[in-house]
C-alpha cells in the first residue's frame, strides 16, 4: 500500500513533502537480531498491538543470524550473563522452561548467577520464537532509506536487488554493531597485500587451521572473545596458539557495570542533562577487552600447560614475507624485551568499532530531517526512546538513554519497558 500525497506541511521542527494517510503496519522493527527479535515479541505481548500490523525487517531469513554465527565462531559454551537475561519477557522463563524438559540437566547452568549454556539458551530462544510465531513477523530485506511524514514513516528496503517501500505508523530502529568489525590499520594494510590475516567474525574458519604447515597460529586480542577463540582453536587443531594482547588480563565478571541495569544508577544517568557527561559515564562503566574470572582461569591453565603462549605487549612492526607474517612485539615486562613472532595465520579478535551504527541509513536520516544528536554523534531521544515523530531506537542507538548495558540482552528488556507505554497508548 503506497502512501498518498499531500501538500507540504510542517510538524514541529520537521518539514515533509507528503503525508501518510494510510499505512501498511502499526510497527516496523528494523533489525532482526537479539534486540529486534526480543522487542517484536515483548511489544506485541505487552501493548496489545495486532500482530498482523507488526513486521521485523532484516537482511537474513532466520532470527539472531549474527548471534549464532559469532557465538559459534568463538566456541562459547556458557553465557556471560545470568539466566534471567533471556529472550522471553519473564526473567524466570528460561529456568522454568529448562525444568520442563525431559532431558533437563542441572549442569546446563553454572554459577555464579546461574549462567546458562549457549546450547540451552539457543534452544530456549528457538522455543520462544516458535511458540510466539516470531518467524512469521519477519520481512527479508535491508533498510536503505527512512522517510518521516505526518502520520507515519515510509521505509525503502532492498531484497535480492529489488527495491520496495513499506509504510508504518511507527518504526523502531534496533540495529547493532555486528557489521562494524574493528580491524587495526596495520592488519588492514597487510591483508590488502595478501597476508593470511582476518577478523574472526569476517567469515567461517572451520577446518582452515588444520591445513597450516609452518609458523605459528596467532590470535590478536585481549578480552573474553580472544581468550575463548584461542582456547577453541587449540581444541580444534591440538597446536599451541599464540595469543597477543595489548594489555594483561582485565578481570571483570560482566562487560559493563551491573549497577546500570536497574534504577540505582540508571535513574541518575537518565536525568543527567549533559549528554557529554552521559557519554563519559558509558565509557567509564563499560569494560571492553575484559574477561570474567572463570575464563581468565581457563586461559591461565592453558598457558601453564603450553596449549597457549601468551604475549602481552605493544606491536612495534609487522611485515609480510614469503606469505608469512612477521610481527615484532615489545613485551610488557621489566626488561621490555622484543619478541619476534612468525605466523602462518593471524586471527583478529579485536571486537567492533564503537561509532554510531547504521551507516548511510542513519547518516542520511539525520541530515534530511535534522534529527538531534549529541556531540558523540549518537541520537538524543526522549524518555520513551522516541527520536522523531514515529521513529524510535533501541540497542546502541539508544545508549544515551539506556546507559552502559544498552548493548546487552538486558538492554533490550529495558528498552521494552520504555517503549511499551507509548506504543500501548496509540
């Protein structure tokens, strides 16, 4: 259903060339990963919105595409977050569901915080998707443009080379950083010259390590992802893995301060009028490059047995010679000795870039409709995560309102609490 044209009119600070007099949907969610999938479930359950008027626009047919790809790549076995942070609206849902399974196993949870195994979490997520028909809400395509109009929003999307348009009363942008791989400049330069170097989330590595014949297998990174990937690579190849980090292990149970999950810290954060101060709080209370004690202990055991060789230091040079990468590292030790590592394969476990996600889609929307942003470039939204009339955000785009935990599963739960009242009232 195409929107009908109308005369130019102004709505607040936004100027439009036409109005949407009839819309295809009540709510269009852009992004079908953890946040988009959970929010499509929570908002249909908690607001009374007719499911026929809700769709989740995502480039992939299956929900949580990147989650499953990335957790499989690093060999994750248990989640870092507690079982209460699950894909259902009830914090107790995963534990209750686990008890009803005939093959339920207490070992599927480990302490502290009753953290579930990845296998159990994924099976429960599949159950939630299946039982609530969330797969039926999906619309395959990549959002290319957003057009804000009185009465609704029109989204242009592309699927298999074909461009289409769909209108909705409300659009919720729930995209993450999954496509913003952080590749150090030295690695990018060498990769362009044909060096055997890649980001671990840049593609499949299955079976590749077993084909190596010379040099060492190197993993670059200092957090939980690099440690888990190095351990998994050792199990796969039965070879010593060299783990190169820019710092010693940073031990943190969670990747952000749990105080900001609830009102104890989040209330004061949300009432802070200065967005630069909010950004400072986010930076201070997020712990990138960290790992929980149980992973650090497993890594230490692997170093002690020789399964992993750990080098903490500064990379001072890297070159490609005869298909092999030669890395010079000044170790963080009293002698600051220089170590040379010759590698047949380098894997980058260097995470994701932290700039505003969304690329051209978000850049163009900000430019066209003068959407408010803070100095850091992230959206300034109201208390219900509304960025513009009919446009809402979640995940990293909402972090100046949701705080340090906005990226996590609990960030999606907190977003639902803010979104549900305003969508229910419509």
